[in-house]
């Protein structure tokens, strides 16, 4: 089966911070793969803009090296690399000053889609968007792309949104949460809304609870300065975990269109009950053997910033009242794993009383490390010897079902950048969604700050602090293992 690729319109994409880590590691390799897939028209142009003084040729070399670093050799034939770097241009520009803007303006074409990707620190979002507007580079149809962190709390997110909106209409602002670009996350919507099977069961009557886990094995090494001002709630829950929660819990939108989908997600966030500290567990990893502790990597030796959090959330609406959504995310955990587990209720009456341990059906939507969907079913253990039950997974791992096509699952950034060019905001966060999510996480953080407790220590390589296990035990439930 060969995937059908429809080329996008010709475009000028300006990447502010075009020499930075995100641009080299994600944005440009993603564009390269889209070019290989036949989706980028020959007239497309990508213009790096950054403070570095370098020629167009030097920039092309820098990006050639990035492709060599981030794309396997077998996947980058020289003619493709040459064709791609031929589309690149560069402008030396200071976001805070006057240098470079006129040159950039002179390079932009009138007749093509114009997009500005702000791959720079958030303190530059306002100055760049203002300069684009005041200096006449932004048109009514041009697009601006921004990445997390989209604020630090509700007040700063409101301020950032206000600044962006003085220069761009909401319909021009693309706020990236790369989790929304993941194939499995979009598949969650296909699974729910393109199959008649699940939706009748998708509610508090049939679902016992939902677990959303984003576990990392890395610590904060090298990022301690940034991370210590942020923590797991701001860095992961406010954006990625809440987006996953919204897509799991939202009502069916009337159409798969930007505002129809985003309206439904917003309703979920607004229906979330405030969370008390008793329904949260904060953790911070300690040292173990040669592995340094969280505190070894940050400046403040008394930092109370959490490297782990678990939250018991409830959604007060007809569909979900009484069904907990347990969220957890952390660093230095046992495995790198991201998944949503929808755990169904047990059968109302068992006709197999000798089977002691009952585990309901579960639908596992795995985002990392390998993307796929598994339905956990109970069947008879084969063979003679009476009726024994066993669990088997009905596996919808893409690699098996879709063959070659699945091995080419595009990176989230590939999908999202092409959606910017297409002008499709469905998989991007709207400003009011971001603000509502901050309002919910702010009350968690404010309550922690008010009670002044320290995060619980946990050992690297585990599932987090003991109390995180207790958070489910007290409800008679348990977390799925963090293992791959
Ligand atoms: P980086 O420090 O590697 O790159 C920053 C870029 O900004 C450089 O190209 C630099 O030249 C440019 N720059 C800095 N000051 C400038 C100025 N005054 N004028 C013009 N250009 C200037 O940072 P990064 O890791 O690429 O991250 C960029 C943004 O993306 C940050 O906001 C970060 O939080 C966010 N982000 C990064 C990642 C990632 O994986 N790196 C992931 C998600 C979000």
C-alpha cells in the first residue's frame, strides 16, 4: 500500500532560531522527510534567521551536518540532501534590534504562503511578532508558530496571548504541542469516532478509570536551570498530559475541524474539578550509586521543584462523573513510556467464580516508545484441565497491520509543519485552551506552595514515590507497570 501524498502550496517558511537545537534536530529534518515524501513543492523556501553571522552557503552546510546527525545514512541519498539544502537561505538577524529585518523582508515573496516559526526562547516571542507586524513582514494570511513554554502560569499565558494577538489574529497563531502530531494521538480520534464499537462504552457506566502516563528515563542533566523554574506540572502536565486527557474525554465534535475539536477539548478542561493536595503526589529523585540526585543538577540546594507528579483528576459532567483520570509523569523512572490506558469495569457477575483475580478489559494507547493500540481481553486458557482464564492482547501495533507504511510513520513535527502550511489548526492549541489549562494547573501549584511541603524522594529507575502507588491503592486500583 503506498501512501497518497498531496503536495502543499509553495511557501516561504522563516525559522527564527534556525541555527538552534530544535531547528536542527526536529524542524529541518522533518521538512527534509516531507520533501522526500513528495509533499514539499520545488518552489518552497526555508529561510533560517538567527544572530549568527553566516552566509547562505555556511547555513546550508550547517543543516547538511544536522541531517547527517539526525537522519540515518540510508535514508538520505546525496541527491535528496542537495535538493533540500538548495531550498535553504539564511539571514543574520537580531530579534531585539534593527539588523537583518530589511534583508529578510526583501527575500519574502508575495504570492506564496508565508509562515514564521519562532524556534527561540519565549522572551523573544513578543519582540519578533511585533517586529513582523510593524516592519510589514506579516500579512493578513501569514502564520506564526510558537512552542512551549507558552507562559509560566495563567497570568503570563494571558499576557503572551495578548501580545501575539495584537499582531496576529487567533486564526493565524499555531501553538505547537507535538503530542498532538503523534500518529497514535490522531488514531485515538479515529478509533473513537470512526468505529461504532467503542463510543457506546466510552463513559462512566463502562469505564472504571483512565491512566495517563508519560515516563522518562532521563533526568534534568544539562537542563537544570530551565527545569528548576518549571517542574513536571508546568513542563508536562499543563500541555502534553492535559491534551491527552482532553482527546480521551471530549465529546464527539460535530466535524473534524479546528474549532469544533478545540471547543470540545476546552469543555473538558473547564469541567475538571479543582484538585486538592491530597489528590496529588509530588516527587523528586534522589541519588543512587553513581546517579546524581535532582538537587545535584540545579542551583538551589533546597529546591522544591517536582521531577515527578501523580494527580487524581475528576471531570464533572454527565459522561465522566465518578470516573477518575489518574495522571503521572516523571523523570528518571524505570522506562521511557507514554500511554493512555482506558480500564473498563469488570463484568457485573462472574460465572467463573474459581477465577480469583479479575482484571477488566483495557484499551492501551501507546505513544512511546513504539506507537500502537492494544485491547486487553480475557479468554480461556487453551487446553484441557477445566476453565482457566488468561489475558491476551489484541494488538494493533501499526508495524504489523500496516507493513511498510507503518515503518514510515512520520515524526509529529512533519505532520504539524505541513498543517501550518495547509492552514489547518485542528492539531494546534487555541489560546483559550492554553489559558484554561494553566488555570487548572495553577491551583495545584498554588496549593503546594501554600502548604510548603517538600516533594517525596524516590529512587531513580523506579515508578516514582511510594505515595503515588497509594494514590490508586486507596481507591482499590493499581497503576500499570512502567515497562516496555
Ligand atoms: P537554542 O538555544 O538551541 O536556539 C536558540 C536560537 O535562537 C538560536 O538559533 C539563536 O541564534 C537564536 N537567537 C537567540 N537570540 C536571538 C536574537 N536576539 N535574535 C535572533 N535569534 C536569536 O534553543 P532551542 O532548544 O532550539 O529552543 C528554541 C525554543 O523552542 C525554546 O523556546 C524552547 O523552549 C523551545 N523548545 C525546544 C525544544 C527542543 O527540543 N530543543 C522542544 C520544545 C520546545
